[in-house]
C-alpha cells in the first residue's frame, strides 16, 4: 500500500489576506518610525548644542567671566550689533587650543540633520549676551530674517515642528522644542 500525500499550497485568498495584514501593519508603523527618526535627530542636535555650549562657556569663564544668566523676554542679539559669526574652524581653535589641553575633545559642527551649526560671539566678551549657537532645523532655513544673529523671542514650540530653529545662548536654550524653563511666544 502506498500512501499518497497531498502537497497543497496556499490559496490566492490566503495570500491576499496575509499581504493585506502586512500592509496594514506597515501603514501603522512607518509614520511612527519616520517621526522617531526626526525626533532622534532633534534630540541629537540639542545634545550637541548643549555640549558645545558648556565647553564654550568654560572657555568664556577662563577668558573673562561667565555671562549673565536668567534673562527673560527677548534675547536681543541683533540689536546689540557687536555679534560676529564664528566659523567652525575658529570655534575648534578656541575649544582645542592644543593637543594636551582642550575644552572639548571633538567639536561636532553639524546638527542632527547634517546641516552646519551657526556660531556667533559678541566682540565684547564682557557684555551680558555673549555666545550663540543656532540650528536651522530640518529645512535648513531660518524662520525669520535668515541669520542666527537676530532678536529671538524666547520660548518653545511643539516638538514635532522639526523645521523650526533651535537656539542656544549663554548657557541655556532660548528657542527650542518642548517645554523650557522660560515661557514665551512661540
């Protein structure tokens, strides 16, 4: 007696159901994955700015004294008129003056979206507003006048607005995603 086994494959209907289920799962997961990737880039940008800023503030403390903290309202960099852009190479030479002494071992001049940070320093280091670091966000464009050196309304914006700028100045974020210790117009 020989037993005959039936090798039956999947029917077309079964395959269509499996493909439909996988499509639904993908449709639900892909937007969340893309949002998580943008959020990670935003967090990396803020982290890099915080680290560079802390090193730059240490440099400032060693060269003059720390800038005034706890200001509120408008960060008036543009109205001061003495802010100057600092190229990344200039910042690196400030923060890494020699191979044996440095404020920061590696200075990353790119934000999470691989756009160049803008750095600015007041020509008069004894002013109350001295240092600025700006990221133009995902779209690589400033929201207002096209420059880091401008008057900034302090505050925060919705964390999923990835095109918005992120601005760090004199020890804290003056315009950034999420809640900050300083509230203002967004």
